[in-house]
C-alpha cells in the first residue's frame, strides 16, 4: 500500500507543514497548484524535493480560494470547473517536466474533493477534466462502499483511478468520512494504527457504528503538518512493512 501526503502548501512568507521530513517517508506527493495554497517558487522547490527522494508526483488542485485554504464550496459551472482543473494540472505538469519529472495523477483538495465524493455532477466534471487532459494521468479519490460504481464511471471515460483511504479518520456506514464536526471524527493514535493494521491485513475498515466495510485501497493518506504527524508516518510505514513481511 502506497502512502500519499498533501505537500507544497506554503505560500509566500507563510510556511505550512514539514515537507522535507514527510517527503523522505512517502510514495506520492499531492502538490498544491496555487489556487488554495502554494506559489510558483514553492511548487518548484517541492518538485525538486520529490525528485531528490524519488516520490511520485500528483497535482493537488482546488477551488480558487486562497483565503479559505480551499475549504469552501464554490458554485462553478461545468465549463469553469473543468477549465480551472486543467489550468492547475497543466501548471504542475509543465513545472514537473522542466525538472525531468512526470506528473502521474491528480488529487483534488478540500471542498472540491468533498464535493466530488458527495455530488455525482461535480465528480463527472472532475473525471471529464482529467480524462480529457492531453495525456493520460490518473485521478485519486476516496475508496467508499460505492468504489465499484466510481470505477465504472471512470472506465467509461478511459480514466484510471487510485483509491485512497485515510489513516486517522472515522468512517460512516456508507464508507464516507465522518464530518470533522462530529465527536470522534479524528482517531487518536492507537485507533489510527489499528485502522491501518485492519486495512493492510484484511482490506477492511470498521465504521463508527461497527459496520465492517470491504474497500479497494491503493494508497493511504497521511499528514506531515507537525512532529506528531511525521512520527505517525514512520509508525505507519513500519507497520505496513511488518505486515507485508
């Protein structure tokens, strides 16, 4: 199982996360494209860091919402949404190519990611934007109980997917993430490791209500925001290695 992490989210003189420490311990870097965080210099430096550690590169596009860190839904038309996605993907793709790197996938950020998972129309536009890009790149989205339906939607467009799960988040019975506003939505350290162990060993997660869900998971989302997050990445990496032998 791969590990992915949102990186490159600093902006100007504002520093976000511990990218150097996280990058050394992950497989996939979701790099901000400037619409919710990141700027051209941060993008270039984050790409160089990914190259140094041999990490797969993903574009991390968002609604144009620097003030809200991309966490606010925007009512974009289909054409607008597809255009703002391809604009960000192309920016990351071009900057990656300038360092002899290959952009491999796209993972939407924040509200756009949540809207994609909750709204079939938004998801269709996201899939269309990625599928109609001038060369093949994958789309990363959340593995839920409806993963087979989502795969069928992507297959119809000739789009390949990465399905991801979250190490530290509680799940509802339908496989969606529990809203952060609900008690218990974010696992403590022990519950996080137990959830990872279950995913790696059995390919399942247990919802907050005790329902066991079989999920198709290619990648696990981890966080490099602080020292605790970095320590958790090390523990998760060691657990996966131990489980897989």
